[in-house]
């Protein structure tokens, strides 16, 4: 291995995202990746336990994806999809439509996930106006859910601390309970009853706001923020019934959950429900180029197919030739290397390996599906007592984030709601990687408990 030159991170110029810049002068500098590992500028190796940011499905350093990008750049580096098309956008749209469930056949490309969510809300409002129901504009989403940072997507987000500095935001968004059964206010010991209760709160919210004013419900298959909340049995079946009853669109926000993260191409397939719109990004290119998409049903597209109709919305880099070429190559590799089958064959082992940490006094819950897990940390496993704000700050930011990374594991110590560690490794990982993650976690969490 060639030693990489050491790089100096300068907080004078690079404004990092979601980062406390006062302490960023000595931020780690990652210079290389290969498979499930990345290296910093000092030559130290880390297991990428978060797939970058829930993105890198196929692992780092794939020459085939890099070559797909280079070949397209040599042929046609850029052209917009504003009243024009190019081959890669046409081909990828057709491929995605063939993979999406039901009649989700219309693919609107964006640069990333937040833009896909923004596009979905705008489409919902535009659609209802075109079909003569202009009052339908409100959106319902879940508490603690993250849907993006643009003003519209941030308004749909259910994390007050992320929103307060940017208020006033777009009005007309409302929150319902999420599916965190570990903290369930009712039916904690009956997943089906809890799932029905949680779904029914959507009906309550629609009734409270007036069905004639509610345009859409935005839900992730597995909610990310808060630490991976899978749906209880029957939850999405009930949500679909509610949306049909009140004529409300169901948007499946799969920016994280699509493209193999849960062992299926789309999370809606995993849990057996049919959305009206899917939003996606991240794993669509495995991070080798920025690309997102809103996938809409034929029904929603129909009013825009009429003469003079137009969805007056778009992005300069949506459907970028290089990004769509990478997306095509990415999906071809999924099929050729049987990536979905690999996740399904190994997901039980991943779960079992992580559940082995439940003997630690600081581990309260291990939850998730596929290759997407959260480990909730508690003060008392019997009572499920959580940490207060000061304790959580000291535990997560003061120790765990740095200690896990120093021990060779890149993952996420998340303080949005109760403290959790999130794991979302590349889909190529196997038992050797699971064991490495668990070994590092056990050592660091044991030390964290001793410090507490």
C-alpha cells in the first residue's frame, strides 16, 4: 500500500456540514477507501460501519463504477433534462420504473434526497390543484423523523432542534407518533396492537386537520432518526387503508431504505405496501456520484400529460449524465453480484451478532432490519431509564464518537432523541465485519459504562 501524504484540515475555509466548527480544526481527513474500509491521511484503517452516510452499498474503490463515470464524462459530461433528454437518463428511468412496485413508472431525477422530498411535496400540492382539490396541501409525518434540510423538507422533519434556528418554516405540517415500540406509550408488549394504534393516529390527525386539506403522509419504511424504528406487523397495511379512505397520498421516503439496505430494492417491498410516491437517493449510485429521484405513480403523472400542463420544478444537476451512468452501472452490479440475496442471507447473522451486546449494562435495545441497525443506550436496562441531556452530551460527544473512531470503527453516535449508536455498513459486509464491529463496540461500551 502506498503511503498517502498527510493532509491538513483547515477550519478557515472548509465549512463542514452538521459540525461544531469550534472543535473542527483537527477533524479526521479520510483519503482512501477499499471495500468496507477507509484510511485517513496518517495511514490508519477504519471499518466503515455507516456506509459513508447510509450511502456506499457496494463498498469503496470500485474501479467499475469509476470507469462508468469516466466513460460517460468523456462522451457527454453534462446536459440538462429540461425539455431535453440524454440516453443515460432515459435508460436509468426505465430501469428504476421496472424495479419500483406497482405503477410507480414516472421518475423525476434530483441531485439528492432532500430535493426528492421537496419535489414530492410540490408534486402532491400541484396534483391536487390540477384535479380540482386545491385545499389539499398539508403534510403529516412522524415525530423525530428526518426528511431533509431544504425549507420544505425541514418543515416535514420532526426534529425540533434542527428546525428552531430556521423558523418560520413552511406551514401546514403535522406530526404523529413514530413506531419506537421500545418507548411505546401503549401496547408495549403487543406489537400488532401498537402498530394499529400508531397507524390510527394518522387517521386522527387527518380528521383533526380536515381530510379536504391533507395532501400527503410522509413515512420512512424504517425511521432513521431516533435509532432505526422498524414498522410493527400490520402497520403499513393499516396506513394504506387510512390513506385510501381519506384520499391522501402515501409517500415512502426511502432515501436510506431503498437499493438493498433492507434486503429488497425498495423498503415498501420489504413491508408489503404500495406507496403513491417513493423518494430515494444515496444507494442509487452507491455514493459514486450525487443522484436522487422521486418516483411517482401513473395516476399522479396523468394530469401533467395534458396539453400545456407542466410541473414547474427542476434542478440543474437532476439526471446528470455522469450520475445516471453510475446509477445504471450500480444497478447492473446489484444484479450480477446478487447483492440483495447477500443481504438477505446474512441479515440474521448481523442481527444476532449485535444482539450479543445486550448483555452489556449500557445496551437497552438493538433494533432494525437488513443492514440497518440502532443500538439504544440506557442507564438502567430493567427500567429503560435514559440519560438526561447533560449525560447524553458527555457520553456521545464527549466520549463515544471519538472513542469508537479511535478504535477503528466509523459509525454514528446519535443524540437526536434517546442516545443511540447507528450501524449501516456496506452491503458487501459479512460475518468477519460483523464480528469486528461487535468487538470494537463491546470494548468501547464497556469503557463508557465504567466511566459513567
